[in-house]
C-alpha cells in the first residue's frame, strides 16, 4: 500500500505543527513556522480544518501574522 506512508507522514506533520503551536499560547509568527519547516500548505490545511487561526498582531516594526491553535486543534491534539 504505497499511499499509506504518505498519509501517515502528513498526519505526523499535522500533529507536530499543532504541538508546536500548543507550546506557544500567543501563537507563532507565520514566517517563523515556515522557516522552521512547517509548509505554507500545511498551515492552510490546519486553517481549513479550523485547528488554527490567523491573528494579526501590531508589532514594533510592522504588522505580523501569528498562527494560534484553536479549541478544535487542542481537542484533536489530545484525542490521540
């Protein structure tokens, strides 16, 4: 079954991203997540699943998009 490992890897990536976000209650800047290897595509998938949300924070230098785990994301993370 060639499709299984890809799906499993995606699930692992998904949960890894949620765990990273869970460790930061205020969220993590989107550009930092991407720099740490979490793809923009995965962030979009997390948003589509309502497991994370984008929060605009007015920082010192400029506006930044932070990604924060939602209640639905927490439920998914602790369900396994």
